[in-house]
């Protein structure tokens, strides 16, 4: 094909393409316009349907609102009807109440009238009674004057005489009642108490006292005495200064006596002197060394003794300082009785009696063991051993029952618990048993003389005898001066006076004897 043909073909193709493009544009425009018209018609239909639905919803809402208003109106009318009925009922009740009040007012007015009448009547009777009272008073005065003239004494004298007779009769009756009460109480209490105490004593058998205030150290020969004294007495002075005791070197063969009031120091001195004598090296420097070692051993022995007694009694929870003080009692004595042994006895006795009475045996033993705690420290503190014991027990957290037992076991204060009473009784038993304590002959005689002196100071006493080592005093009264009731009163008064004026272990029995004898001879 020629170039011209190609050119024509190209021009034809281009014209065909342009025609087709125009045709496509025209067709698309017509199609677009049709779609727009269809869309507009559809929109118009949708709007028309929406308007119809809106009208329908509006009519429905209007109908529902009318129904709701109708229901509310019906409910309101029903409630209003109920209120009207309730108000009607209240009005009827108020009317009835007004009627009742009116009736009550009428009754009150009637009663007031009756009361006025009665008051007038009572006024007349009162005036009549006053007149009678005046006449009776005059009659009584006349009768009293006649009685005074007949009796020969005034009315006040007669009253005093009557009061004295009544007082004497009352005292007699009171003494009789007291005697009967005491007799009945003794019939049961004495028997049961004796049984309990007897059983406790039988179960607590202990040794007699062997305590002393001096210690004796045996020497191998009398030559050792010179070494103990030393040149110009320097050894014995150094020993006494280190131990705080007094060493007596006398004519006693092969013995040195250590004397001192502090039993712990005396024990330290005894151990130290025995070791020095056994070692043979007795000089001031060696003395100080041995005394320090002996003091350490005694302190260890004190702790061991305290722990042992607590273990034996089954008492736990004691403060270590209290345990140490208990151990120190091992080297203390009172009237020749070892205090640790005495405290052990009191603990056992109190525990046994508490067990018989159904009480706490552990706390009873604890209180009995610690009742003389103050004696372990009374040389370093001021006050009586009961005051010191209470202070120490309170300081180391002991319970109130134990404090009460310590404070009251010598009747310094009144016992507040049954345990304290048992400890007091156990203390008296332990101190009063035969052989428990020693007493000088002079003090013993003075105590007996004081007992008889107190008894003889009472009017009507003929003779008095202190017997049973001062544990009982028997008083024989003159029967023409002392009646049976007065003898009972005298026994109580003598016992009270003995308690207030004497100090003694245990208790003292006061027996007043009144005896009348009628003697005739047949010829």
C-alpha cells in the first residue's frame, strides 16, 4: 500500500474514533439524565412515605397520651376517694372522743363535789380528834404525876432505870447468843480445821533446828592458829577485812570460831579459812584470792539452792532475783530455825491445806514459799521483813494473792484472801512445832510472866497459870464476882489484850475457868 493509502487509512481511523467518542459521550449523558430522573422520583416516593408514617406515629402518640391521662385521672380519683373515706372515719372518731371527754368531765365534776363533802367531814373529825388528844394528854400527865409520886422518882429517872435494865438484859442476851454461835461454830469448824491441820502436819515431818550464829573450822593442829594470826596479827586482820566477820582464836583445841550476823559472809569465811588451812599458804595476798573464789562458790550455791527449792515445790515463772533471794535464805535463821527450811514447810503445809479445801495448791505453795522473802534482804533495806517482802514481790511482778499473804502473815494488815489465811496458819504451825525454834531462858520466863500479868490485871481473876510453854494460859476466876456470861467476855478481852501487847509465834489459848463448889458435912 502506498503512503497515501496509509495516510488515508489513518485519517479514516481517526475520524471513526472521533465519531465513536462523540457517540459514547452522547449515550452516557442520556443514561445519566435517566438515572437522575429515576432517583428524583424515588426520593419523592420516600418523602411521601415518610410523611405518611409521621402522620401515623403522631396519631398513635396522641392516642397514647390520652390513654395515660385517663389512667392518671382514674388513679387520682380513686386515691381522693380513699382520702375522703379516711377523713370521714377520723371525723367520726373525733366526735366519739368529744362525747367521751364530756362524760369524763361530768364524772370529774361529780367526784370533786364528793371530795369537797369528804373534806368538810374530815375537818370536823380532825377537830374532834384534837380535842380528844388534848384530853388524853392531860390524863397522861395526871397519871405520870401519880406514878412519879407512887414510885418516888421522876419520869427521866424512871427512863434511865429502864434503859439500864434493858442494856443489861441486852448485853446478857447478846453474850448468850455469841456463846451459842461460837459453840456451834466450834463444833464444826474446830473439828474440820483440826483434821486438816493434823493431816498437813503428819504429811510434813521435818527435823529439829540445829542452826547457829557461829561457824567452827577444824584445824589439823594448834600450830596453825599462829599462822592464821600471822606476824603482829596481819593475817587475821586481812582475813576479817576481806570477809567482814570476826575470827576468834581461843583455847579451844584444834578449832577456830567464825562469828558474824550475816550468814552468807560467815559461810564465805568458813570456806576460805578451810582452804587456807588445807593449802598452808596463809598470807594477805593469798587470803584475798581465796576469799574471792569462796564468795563466787557461795553465790553459785545460793542460786543452786533457790532453783532446787523452786523445782521441789513445782513453782515456775519466778524472777531470777527472787530465786537468788530464796537461795540466800539457806544461810539465814530466825530463833535458830533455818528460814529456807521454814519457808519450805510453810509452802508444803499451805499447799496441803489448800488441797483439802479445794483451793489452788500451786498459788498457795508460791505464797507460802515467798512469805518470808523480806528476811533475805532485811540487812540491806530499811523496814520490817513484811514490808520489804511486799516491796520486792511487787517489784518482780508477783500476783496480788502472794502480796496479800506476805503482808498479812504477821497480822500487820488484815488478810484479803483465803490463801493468805492458810499461809498465816501454816507459818504458825511451822514456827510453833516442838523443836522448831530456840528461845533464851530469860526471854521465855519474861513471856510467861507477861502472860500471867495480863490475865491478873482483870477484875475478878483469882489465879492464872501459863502452861504448855506459853501456848496456853488458864485463868481461875472468883465465882461470886464473875458470872458465866462475864467469863466468856473476859476470855475474849484477855485474848485481845495479849494480841496487842505481846509478840509470839503461833497462837495462845485462853481458858477461863469458873467453878462453884458446895461443901457440907454429914454428922
